[in-house]
C-alpha cells in the first residue's frame, strides 16, 4: 500500500519559485561578469582573466539547465512517470558536472600551451587585477545568496549550482593572485593561475557528475536518514518490528520499501490501521515521497529464529 506526500505540491511550488529567482539573479551577474572579464582579459593580455570569463560564461549554460530542470521536476506523476519527475534534478546535477569537466579540460589545454613558449607570455595591464578583484567579490556574494536559497528549500540541484558559483569565487582568487604575480615581474604566473582554475573546475565537475550518477542508479539514502526512518517506524504503536527496509533517492526525496511486523492475532483492519499510521508518521517527519509497505505477522518470524527488528 502506498500514500503520496500530501504537502509535496506546496513544497514543489516554493522550490520552483526559489530556483527561478536565484537562477535569474545568477544569470544577470554572470552575463555582466563574463563580458567584462573576456573583453578586459583580451585587452590586458591576461589568459587567466579570459579563462575566468569563460568559466563565468559556462555558468549561463548551467543556469538555463537549472531553470529547465526546475520547471520539469515540479510536475506531478503521469502515465510515463508514475512516481513524479523529481529525478530531473539528479539529471540536471549530472549535466552541470559534465559541463564543469568540459570547461576545466579546455582551460587546462589552453594553459598548457602557454608553457611551451614561456618567453612569449606578455605582461598584463593593471586593469586586469581590478577586474579580477571585482569578480571575486561578486561571485562570493552570489554564492552566499544562492546557497542560502538552496538550503531554505533543501534542493541538491540548487546546492550544486551554488557551489558552482563558489568554484568561480575560488578561481577568481587564483586569477587575482596570478595577475598580481605577472604585474610583479613573473609572467609565468598568469598561465599558472589559468591552469589552477582548470583543475578546480574539473575537480568540482567530477564530484557533481559522480554523485548524480549514483543517485540516478537508485543510491540509498544516507545512513542517518535510514536510521531516522527506522526509528520513526519502530516508534509507531502496534509495530513490533521491521525488516527489509530499503530506500532509494528520487531527486531530493526518498522512496521507502519496508516489511512491517505486527501481532499475528489481530485482524486485517487493525493491521491496516497500524501501517497507515506508520506511513503517515514517516511522510510527515522525513523528506519521503512514498512508502511501500508489506504486513507480516511478527510471531512467524520469531518462530523462525529471525530478528523482529532486522
């Protein structure tokens, strides 16, 4: 038997609104920053600033991916997706990760070419340092705003996008250091900064893509979440034990399958009422989308030498 999370519609509406507003803010900031960084980077002969501008430009693509996924993940169940569309968020996180991997690889390739002819590395203009500092402040501020919004609605997709902004802030810090080093008479530090930016971006991309891939392959909920769900079930009056508790991720929600053990001497109506109560407790206390239960008589398992709470 199964029951939907009745408050999920309101949650999805709030998540979609938050995703849309925070992402649009990111679009505006990254549009302005990428144009400024690339133009000034070309004029000031800074490969690190150009790389950072391309990184900012990649954020625009990821922002549109988030907007698209946010629109689709809020859809309710239909004949093709009977559990809903929450896994659009997992897919979006994976696309973000692959995008970051591609951008990081491109940065590494471009920076590596600079080391082949180090004597040809030009000195950068001081304006590049000011733009790098401005980008650092803007991106760190954007990260803090987006992370707060993501945590408010507990969306892993928005968290991924926020940390994407934090990777930008980290890269801007490295770029500022590289540009400063170039201005102090060490030209090689500019492409070194571009190389470090590529490594930072690639590492974060790998982490996002790998985690999202596991979620798409029915990864179980965290041990803490499973323990909390188990405790809620066992605290339900009439539940003598549970076994075969299994979970899998569905976006930021959890699907639960469990065998509930009740007194084998009660009638089916009483057993049904107990499992209804157990389901509602789990749905109300945890971020669970659905609970599939099977009723077992506890005496049967005790007689067989099995643990009632196994």
